[in-house]
């Protein structure tokens, strides 16, 4: 892919848009160490011709990195990048709902006699459980949407031309 920016402009623009830090920290339990109140949209490292960035978010980070290289090509910049999963955060969004569902089922099954003696029927309990499960699995779909939005923002801000 090609950027409309020249090599030095591309690098300077990427540095201006990126809060310096270790990008992988945003996707693990130590993410609180990377809390900042910068208005820059990206968080990560930029070397001479390599970069590793993620979204600069304190509360709801996405479990993806954009890792790539850039080099001079005439008066434009050639960019090669890939979107990589941050292992802990990626798996956490998939395993946590399963753990929560198992815990909820254990609680419901162990209290089934108490629940049935009250006004709720078994069908109503299943309906509540299905709503609960849909809420738990929502982050998986939300992260897919946020991943596409993150890549589009990167492409737009760095003026990358995608060949068709």
C-alpha cells in the first residue's frame, strides 16, 4: 500500500498521532500502567522504519495491534502492515463469557427448587438466562466492529491508498 505522505512526513505524522509506550501493555492485566489522558488516537512505538501501535484507550481498549513497516518509494511512502491479536485480551473476551455462563448455570441449578417455588417459571428463567448470555457475548461482536473502525482510522489519518 502507498501513503500520500513522503517518508519523513509519514513518520512525523505517525509520531504526532501516537502516544509513546509499549503497545502490548494495553492488552494485558497491567493496562492500568498505561493510563494517560492524551488526545492522540494511537499508543505504541515508532522506530526508524517500523511501528507497532494500538488504540489509545483507557477504559475499553481493543485487543488488536497494527504492526508494520514503511519505506521510501519515490516521493511517496510504501507501507506494509498487519493487524495482530493481543493474546491475553483477545482470549479474555472469549473465555470470560464462558466462565460467567458456567457460574450462572451453577447458581441457577443449585437454587432451582427455590426459584421454582417463587413466581418465576422455568421458561422465564431460561429467557432471563438467554438475555444474560447475549449481553455476555456482545463484546466479541463489538470488538470486531472496533477493529474495522481502528483500521479505517489508521488508513484515513495516514492517507493510505489501498490498491484495488
